[in-house]
């Protein structure tokens, strides 16, 4: 089943309105993943004027092959779940913009949000829910086979590769953890590491060594992902000799890290060493009136259900802030 999550589909519902550059919104939500969409529902139920600026509806959820750990569904495709979130938001009218990225944010009693296309919008509070982006290999076939054997989240997608041959790209903590999870159910796991050694914690490396169905390929760089209707092979080159090796596989997990989408907020809110937005238990950032939720924040365990809960908290905190501000 396919869903059209484009801006056109939203406009067709006639529930979404274009953003107005002259309006000062009560809440501006940046991001359209589980955190941002949940925040939108909570804000609109509170009756505050709400706007959303979304790069892509669904976020990482829309890139997930299948989900079995979200309550209420034994199994659901990532795009289907993103559509369910969209339908929930469609109960309400909301100012909505999809496509342009956020270039910068200016702090103040009224915050200014500048987009890549030059437009500027205003709001009394901001909820940052821009999430993270997978760090990609940038090789041929990576985008073509996304959801067809190319995956980025072992926690989400490992069960779908039971009894199959799988490659893991990356020898850090996330890569070795993914290899361990896959080794429990896959027929064979080949871990391909760019460096000449694994950089994961020793306890993880030792744990991986207990599996007899794991092969570790050090000092190799993945050059291409090939297949037909799904992934069939991965090409890896020895970094010293340049010799290529074609590895038959049913899928590849690219586990070379995530990058928080926080560049527009540097210098506006405090970030941790990983570039994530630091928040307290109420989703407050270091800047008054700016809240954050989901994978873009310092909250541990990046999961859909956690992001949704954090989005609800951020919305309630923003509404509480508006009430206190109005009472002054």
C-alpha cells in the first residue's frame, strides 16, 4: 500500500492552511515526525494557534520497513504509521508548510523563524522536533533500495531478516550492537568496518565474538549496493589494495551514526557534545519559550513511542508557558 504524504495531499483535505507571515502564532512546531505531530495534536486540543513547518512528514518513521514495537499494532509499515499520525492531526485546522528547511531562529518575546526560501514567520513559542538524519554511505543503490533491503535501524527492522544473510556497515557501538541483534536471528552476518579495527566498547566486541555466524571484514569500504526488486549484493573494496569483493546479501544495515538536525539552533539553545538539544524533564531548553522533543534532544533511547510522549510533554509545557506569559 502506498500513501501520498506530499503537501498536495494535505491541501486536498482542506484542513491545513498556508502559513501567514503577518500572524504571530502561539506555537510554531518545527518537524513532522512522531514528536512534532503529537505536539500538534496536543496544542490544537488546548486551543492555541498552532503552525507547523515540516521538511518531510513522518521523519525516520516513513523510512522504516516495518514496526512491531508500537503499541496498538502487532505490525505496521512505517509509511502506514506515518499516515495514521497524519490522519490524527487532520481532525484540526492548522497552519502548515512542507518542504523548505529552517535556516535560522531569532530569540525574543516573539521568535522569528527564517526559512531557506527567504520567508520569515513568527511565534511566541517554538517546539523543535526536527529529529535526526541517518549518516549515509552515499553509494550507488543506497537510496534506490531503501526499505527494500537497505535499513538504518536494527531495533526496528532486524526481525524481518531472520534466517537471511545480512551485512552491517559500521564497527562502532551502534554497528556492533546491530550485528549482535542480527546474529541472534540471521543465517549469517558480515560486519564491514572502514577502519582496521572495531571502535566499539570492549564488552560489545567480546559479545559479538561469541557468535559463530559472524564474519568481520576490516579495512574495507562499501562502494555499491545492487539488486533487482530488493538487495542482492554489496560491493566492498579493500582500502589498501583496492581489490573489490562482491558479497551476496539479502540486506544491509547502515549503522554509522545519526546526525541531529540542530544547525539552525546553534547559539540559540544549549547543545551537548553530540550536537543534541539539551532539555529538562519538561522539554524546556536553555532559551525561554523554546522547547524541544524527540530524537533531536538529549533524551536517551530514540524510539517512536518515546518521541511521541516527549512531543506531548513539549506541547503541554509550551501551553503552560503561554498561560503564564498571558497572566503577567
